[in-house]
């Protein structure tokens, strides 16, 4: 499982002072980028700019369990549930101060940016991803 901590900042929050729910989607994409760079050892910026690849989310199921106010440190955990030919399903859990606050399932697709279509996940990348299977 890959873990990262994210400080909940002012810009994440709504007028009630808690994370505005669309900001969780931004945080989850950052989590995927961090997983690539720190977990898989593949610089995500290079993956996009040099290799011309992307991992757009095509499906997202999310359950918001508890609010996170500004100043909380949200621990996000990512695990691989399924790896297909060109897509993968990721499990994400979030917690702060020992309390679960978020559960999500993401489906992302390994995509050629130039062609705007799915392409098979290369064997080397697939092998690295397998190390994070739930």
C-alpha cells in the first residue's frame, strides 16, 4: 500500500471550513502522481511530457465519511485492486487523527495523449504496479 500525507489548506475548504468535496478529487489525482513518482519510481511529469502518456480517471466512486477541517493532516492510502490491459482500479482510503474520513474506488486508463485513446500498460509498469496490489 502506498501512503502519503496531505495538509488540508485554506484553498481546499468551503465557507464552513471543511474540505469542499470536489477538492478530494484533486487530492486523489495528486495521490496518483505521488504514487508514480515516489512509489513506482517514475517521474509523473516525465510520464506525461516525455512519454506522452496520461492516467485520466474514467470512473470514481467516493464515500465521504467524516469532514476534514483546515489544518488536519489527511493520510491517503492507495492500493491496486485490479490491473487490466489498459485500465486499473485503485482503492483509496483517507483518515485524519485516527478517524476514517474517505473511501474511494478509482478507475484510471493508461492513455496516449497524442492519440487520446487507451493503450496497453507496458510490462515493466505493470510489474511495478503489482507491488501495490491489495
